C-alpha cells in the first residue's frame, strides 16, 4: 500500500499529514506542523527543508503531494510562500520522493465537492474520511486534504487504466 506525505507549505507553519492508502480506505499515520522559530527568513527556509527531510526519514512515505501556490493580494507574501514551498519540495526530493502538485481548488473539489469550500469544510471532511474524532490544526488538516486528494487522484487513474486494459 502506498504511503503519501501531504504538505501545506507556509513560511511560519508548514502542515504535514501522512496517510496510507489501504484496501479498507485511507489510514492516518501522523500529522502536525513544522514550526519555524526565527525571524530570519533564510533560516526559516532551512528549518522547513530540515523538517520535511526529517519527517520523510522517520515515516518513509512513498510519495509527496503538495499544494500549489496561489496568488495572494500581497506579492511579498506570495513570494515568501513560494520560497517556503520550494524548501519543502527540496526536503522531500532530497530523500528521493516523487512530487505531485495540486491546486487548492482541486483539493477542495476532491474532498468537499466544490472548489470554493472554506478551510473548516475541508477540515470536517478530512476528519470524516479518516474517522478522526480529535481536533486537528488547520495547517495539518489542509496537508491531510492534499494527501487525500492525491490518493483519490491515484485511485481514479488506476481505475481508468484498468478500464482501458479491459477494453482492449
């Protein structure tokens, strides 16, 4: 069974969620946040890289799924988010993980059924799909949502491949 590391990048907090895709449905392995503890931006990027790399070494996921950057109203915030995302991707790739990217609208569509869903709706569906009753941090639930979106995408591709093979 495939294990997916989902990431919701941020320059102060990067959410992560690790899910195993099993025959009985998705299984939560771990989730949380990588918190940066400095005001110096280059050091925050290093902490994100190191945090992702450490998570990959500890949990040994097979693939990484990450949310794409969307344009903020503030260009400086978008640039910082893009750099944090790059540090997170590099942390996963340094450990040899393939990277899959999803737009926020894709994640929301896969989980809630509409691309304009808010964070609380995503969090609710993540908790429901993973049968998780405890509270979740929003960054962690967003990361789990990215991982669930990727698992859904993988399952859809697998079904299409099977249907194509049977039609030959």
